[in-house]
C-alpha cells in the first residue's frame, strides 16, 4: 500500500543526493559482453547479476557515507559513529535486502538495480537497455518492511551518452515515481505489499536535468530511504517488467 508524502516528501528528496552522484559503480557483463568487459566479482556492497532480477546487470548499495565508493557500501567497513550504515544482501533468489542505520543528520541509503554495462576502464557504455523495444511499460515488485515513518521512494535514471567519466555515470537522473492524477507529489511507500510503477508516472524532480524519461536507455531503478537517526531493514522481491497489458516481459 502507498501514501502521499507532501511536505515530508519534499524534505525526503532534499536529503537524497543525485543518483548520478551515486552511479560510479562497476558494471558486470553477461555472456554477450564484449571481450574488454571484465568478469564481475561479487563483493561486499555489490551483487553481480542478482538472481531472479530480470535484465539486471548489478545491484549495489550506496549511501550518504559512501556514495562514490566503486564497490558499493561495504557492510564489513564500520563507519564512524553517527554515520550511515547500509548492508546489501540477497538471502534468496528473487529477493534483495538493504539494512542498517541512517546518519543522525541527512542520512540516506539506496538500493540500486542497474541494467547497462561499461567497458573495463569504465570510459564507454558497451550495452544499454532498451525497455521500449521489448514492449516494457512498467516495473513491479513487492516490498517487505519499509520504514513506516519516512517510507521509501522509487527513483530511476537513464543513460545520457556512451562516453563516460570513470567514477561517474553519464546518466540523467532525478526521475521519481509520482502520485496520479496530478503527478505533483512523490509516491512514498510506507506499508509492505506490491508496488506497480508505470513508466508514465515518473517525473523529473531536478531543475537542471532533462525532463524526458527515455526508457529506450533505461539505466537503473532505485529504492531509497532518507531520514535522520533511523534503523531500517527492507527487502524487495518479485521484481518484474510488464507490458501495457500487465503481462510479464522476461529475458
């Protein structure tokens, strides 16, 4: 179930930095990756090709404490007192979890599922994800144990260009799942259950980013929590892409 955020949602998004800043993560290639694409190695804070997440190349945890960490937020590294802790895990196929504690001020944590790949030195996008060509118009998943106060929001980013600066992802971000019919408030999810996110319901929330949600170049979907001094422990599962009729689109 979902609810509207209003002023709380505005404060929430203000506490979360641009997903572009969170995007300096290594890409992991599948069997059709070019020769220069290195094999992906699971590491603390990063899961390559998460099992049960169709089309996903990698999943990673990022936070205000380690937003620019190429390996995601490592759970085994204990941040200083008062800093955000973000622990990514996959307890079973088809399920990803993020748990920890948000910083005493300005804390946020994000679970990212990404669909594009980069070359070995991360200077080129070698594979983009064209959701439109597959007839995909929406994404759905179920969420377990979202924080009941601040809840979580759903964000997205699209590939901006094929040239890439190492340590940064060349993406257009700022897209957030909004509440119809006016689409002037972010959708804040505070209760467990299924979530359906039509691409038509995403809107740009950053004035300095393109307003066009180009899903021929879908880069990633993100689930984010932002608050102060908060313990959180949520999971997403049953992640699927759907066509306009609600039918699953599988690889």
